[in-house]
């Protein structure tokens, strides 16, 4: 209807074609318009056709989303002066089409801009940014886009409240478990003093399980703190290469008692901004996880370098073990809390399913990322990326 009114006011028939040359406005009988639209889209510049009865001009336009369209105008030659030449007629029709194209571009931008903003907010929410909301300019619109933006924000508010409540509950439960666990350890020591030799084995087993529970509670509290931590309060400059060398030295000392080793293959001087404690904990968790699943007499390999993706410079840390690897379907889930692969990488290894989740959360707080893939030749390769200060 809009194109019909515009066509009437301009005295020419107008149509709108997509990048495949399909007419979008539902106007039949455009004659050579479809062929002309396809030619203009292929050439990327206006094209015209002067016939005995009509003059047609097509001009390509690009919408806000990057998709290309063509606006075609067809005018009868009787609209022009009888003494006008072909080029004069062509210029007139081209002016009409360009005017219509600008109007259509503005209309397309008005219609698609809120969708682009809504899609951006949706992607951020899907990536874990629970405070993501649609731009207020969309929510103030008095149309369906405004209603959709308001509904999205209500949904995001509810999701954020539920997730925050879940994290708070997790932290509260962990705190409450600490007290009875401490009393259990005291009772265990008293039982050791009064029990005979026959009970020593059972008491040792209770002590091992109590220590595992204590470690689990500690990791739960660490994860809960990460979910609510403000990184700006503890941010400083971190020499990543020096920190990595220190971590590997400590890990190699620990791994020696398990008949394994940890080695640095390469390292480059690098500085990042963030919390030294959180970054160290994140990398240590990944290295310890690699040691846990590495076979005896094998080496966990660590390397660190630089990469640039567009305007962003990143530090890349690669940590590889030579263990059983992870099924492909589980690779994207191993950074979720309590996720367990099973089989070769199961509870008997001593893991709780929280170490990699803590590492992933700490790295995301620093604007980084962590991914895993099975290495060629066996084993798991974990890659950490952090934006650098360089």
C-alpha cells in the first residue's frame, strides 16, 4: 500500500525486489522490472531500459542488516515531454527511483533497527550476560516492537532473579554445611583416640570422604563468589608469562609424586588486566585437571603465545594432556558445574566436576574464553584466551 501511494504521487510504478530478484511488494505486471532488478543487483549500480512505450530504471540499495535490494521504477513515455530525448527521460525516471529508494531505505531502517537491537540483546543473554536488556528506544515505541521489547525485558528480569537466587541458595547451603563438617572432623579425631585398631581403617575412610566433602564445599563457595564478584575491585596488571611459569613449576612438583610431569613448550612476555588470584586459580584448575587424567610417565604440555583477531590482541594458553580425551558430544559441556563425562574420566579420578566450571567463570569475568578439543594423537587440548594490554 505504501508503494502504491508513492507510485501514485510520483506518476510511476514502483516495485521492491530482494537480492534474488523476487518482487516483495506483490505488484504484478512490472514487465521488464524483474530482469532489470537482477542486472542492477549483479552490477551493484543503477541500470536503465528505454523502450518505445516505457522507461524503466533500477537502483540497488543496502538495508541496515546488510541485505541488498533493488528499487525499480517503470514510467510511460507519455509522462515526459514529446521533445525530450531518451537520456532526458532516463534521468527523470532515475531521479524518481532514487527518491523512492531513499524513502524505502529509511522505511526499512525504521522497521529492522529494533529487530537488530533485540537480536543483540538476545545473543548477550544467551551468552550469560543476565543484565542484558533491549535498548530503551525500542521499549518506548508504541507498536509491536515496543511490546516485544518490554516482554523480553520482563523475561530477562525474571531469569536474572531466578539465577541469582539459585547462586545465593548454593552459597548459603555451602556455608551451612561447613559447621557440621567441622564438628564431624572433631568427632573423628576423638574417635581415633578411643577406638581400637580394628576401627582404624573405617575411620581413615571417613576422614577421606570428609576431606572430599570439604573440598567440594570450598569449590561451591568459590563458584558462588565468582558469580557475584566485581572484578574492578581487585583488578591489576598481571604478567601472564611469569604467572604461568610459576604455576607450571608448582604443578610439576605435585605431579612428580604421581609419576607425571608438566613442561612449558613456549612462552612469550605478556600482560593482562585482572585479578591475579582468579587468573592463577583458573589456570591451575585446568593444569591440575590435565594431570589428573594424564597417564603415568606422561607429560602435560603447556604453551603460551599471542594472536590477533581483528583489532583485538589476545594471549593464548594451550594445555594438553595425553589421556583418554573426551567424547565429542561432551566437549561443550565439561565447563558446566557438576558435569561428568563418565567412563575413563569419572569420579574415581578424584574430581568433583567443578574445577573447569570455576576456571570458565573466572576467565569470562576477564573477558576471556576457554574451549576444549580432542588433540590429534590422543588427549585433551584446552585453550584459554585472554585480551592483552599490548
